C-alpha cells in the first residue's frame, strides 16, 4: 500500500513501529507536492530542506524509543500562521516579503510534538473569501475537477489533504473557512469552540469570530491534531483556560441514544436537491446507528449572513489598520508624504475583496452609522446565539448540510460578492455563536463531494468528533481519492 | 441605498486606501448592494436585547498584570521594515 493512502493515525503508528522512517515519509510527500504543485496551486511555500532536517531529528527520537503521538508525521500550515524563518504571506501582496520573527503558538506546539512541516498552503487573501480566488498567488484548483474552486478561505489546506499531498493541514474558520472547503474537497474539517485553540501568531481577520482548527482525512486524524493544537495560552487574551480532553480516547463510543437536531432553516430554498438527498441519506444512517432525529428551529439563523457582513468587516477594518507600510509589509515606491505612503501602500498591497471589506467595516463603524449597523448586528448576533442555546436544551448536537451546493466553477461568482457570501449561509451561525462544528464527506453529486455538518454546544469537540467517527466507521466517502491524485 | 462617488472617496480616505478611477464605480455598486443586503437586519426586533460582547456567555477579555514580559528584540523585528536607520523606522518628512 502506498504511504499517501494511509491515514495520519496509521502513519503515526507506522513511524513508531519503524515500518518506514520519517525521512522516507517526508520525501514521499514532498515528491507528491512537487508533482501536483502546478496543477493545483495548493502551496505558497514548500520547505524542502527544513522538512528533511525535521524528519531526521524525528527519526532519531523514534530510534531512541521517544516517539510520541505525532512524532515524524508530515503536515502543512495554512499560510496565516506565523512561522519563524519561513515566510508568512496570508495570501497577500502586502506580506509577500514577510518573514515572521516568531512562531505562532499552534506552530510551536506542533513543532514541539515532533511533526514535520512541509510547507504553507494557499488561501484567500487575509482569509477573506469562499473560493480561494482572492489569493495574490492565484486560485487553488479543486482536485476533483480542476476547473472548479476548492472553497475557501482554507482552500489550499483542503485541496492538499484531498489530493493526499499532506495527511493533515492547519486551517482557520471565521465564517466557514475550514468547513466549506473541507466539504467541497471531500475531506474532514474541524472548527473548534472559540477560544479552544490559541490565536497568538494567527494573523487576525475578525477577532470575535476567528478560530484555528484542522483539515484532515478523517475525524480520527482531526482528533489527533486537535489534541496537540488545543489548550490555554496566556499570550491570547481570548484563549479559554479549560482542560483539554484526550480527544482520540473519546472516539469509538456508540451513538445509540444520541439526540440529533435537524435545523429546519438549513433546508431552505437555496439547498441543492441532490445535496439535500445526500444529507438525508446520512441522517438515515445515524438513525440506523441508534440516534434519534428531532426537527428544531433557529428562527434568527437566516439573518446570520447579514449579521456577519457587518461584524466581520468592522473587525477586519480595525485589525488591518496595522498594515501601514511603515514597520513591515508592502511599501509603495517614492511616497510624497505620510498620507501618500499609507494610501498607496495599502491600495497596492491589498486586493479587491480585502479593500471592499475594509471599506464596509470603515463605513459601519463611522460616526452616525455605528448604532444602525454595528450595534444592531451585535444584538441580532445575541438572538442567533440564543437560538442555538435553546436548541441545545432539546438535543445533543445539530446536523445539516455544510454548503448549499457542491463546488462551483472558477470565476463563476467573482463578480457578485453577495452570491459569493451566501456560500457560507449554513456555516456562519457557528462562528457567530462561538460553537464547535465539523464537516465530513457524506457522498457525491456526480463526481463532486458533499459535506455533512455537525454542530455542538461549546467545548463539545469530543462529542462531535465521536459522532463523525461513528459515521466514518460505516462509510468510505472519506477514503475516496480524486482521479489524477491516486 | 446608493452610495455616491464622494461617499466612496470619503470612506477610502478614512481607511487610507488609494483607489484608482476604475475601482470607484465598482465599489460604489458593490458597497451599495452590500449595505442593502445587511439592511435586512432591520427586520429583527432587538429593543430589549443586549449587544453580544463575547461569543462565550459570561466570559470577557482576560486582563494581565502590567509588567514587561518580552525581551527587547527590535533589531529582529526591524528586519521586516521597509526602511530603518539607527534603529528607527523611517517615514517621509511629517513636519516641513
């Protein structure tokens, strides 16, 4: 069996049992990355030399019998996580030349765990996008059909895992940026509870929504990664000081008796009929496994996209004010004065969608509009969070589609921002309420994968991973490999 | 709501973004449509609702003691700077 067909869990075991070395495994994946780089554009940077050095070090640990859960396992970071010595672009011309002086906490944790960083994955610029078309480094292609988008903003991570160029990759989710690309690429994407994973060194987009997580081949693999990534960090003031469960050990429990809420508002007019059929088939499987289904209503959920497009741009306009052409990042040539330096450095450094969101945010926070837009949105957000709380009083978790449709054509929605924003209609609610959620592959429409979304109460990562794992023990959708990548 | 050209220029100035001639009508159109779209929020009755301050109920931003925790590393940070001299960031002259 070829190594790339193995799960991350199998690879970790194989390394500890010395069936293959980390250097062999790293070379195997690096050659796959090189072979598919031009076709998929999933990577912004590949760290050939550093990866092999890490693999050598991991092999020494393994030889000494000091191998831990992830020692020697190769993976990739979304290019939003700061990596000391390896450039971090955030998919933007603004940071094309930026080499972080420090590691993000997630980067340091995975390094300390003995993993091997292969490279940094492509993404929508500053994580603003749902198709990976806003990247300064060009669109990522969907491995299932390279004329289609992989979703976004973590499109590079999702495409790389789907094409088996890495067994797992980190990702971030502000409005669906882990789950939506995971769904469109047929892989597993976990967005943890707000505050579960440190955001220190994760370039900020919308600070009350951003959360780091992981894209992997299965719930089991995601659990292994989360166990290392999660935990309190004094350097992130939004990090929550609560113990990290042993996520892999929580898997394997029966889902008999699990109370599953079916969100009425998820099955709206925008849901593709064939997507809906795959979701219904998956729910039927959960019933067969002993779960009970109950319809629940989240009446304010249809307002989640407009709420998000006030809150997220407002926070982004503030967070991106730091890019001023003075201390780091792009600077325009021959500035006439300080105003010109700011305006041209930002005008040239940011792409069209980032500028659009900065301007929306600037407008809704400006004098005279704050109450009408920002305060109003924060109140509606409270209503949406309450809808989720009420639902979790009746059921253990919610299930439904991750996206309205399978992957769409590159270029199809770039001229119409609102149509693009509506891709995240089923995912944004979990961000507004700070909830953990996962997307898992649940079948195909034609050649294209469909994602089933599970949303749980705060800090229920163990429960939703277990429910996802129960499904993946009964199905093999997550093991399918796109043609051309096998 | 239709934003005027002057409104776009004013927002761009507040955000310190240089826009070219071609960009202005594009943002006039898309920002106007987005503001109409988020106008849907007016449908929600929110009279007695407290605005959400933190996604996790009952939690707020943690504070820490006001003490120095980082060592001076300005030389390392300035490796990313477009222009420095004598440990200082250089910008165009501000006062004539």
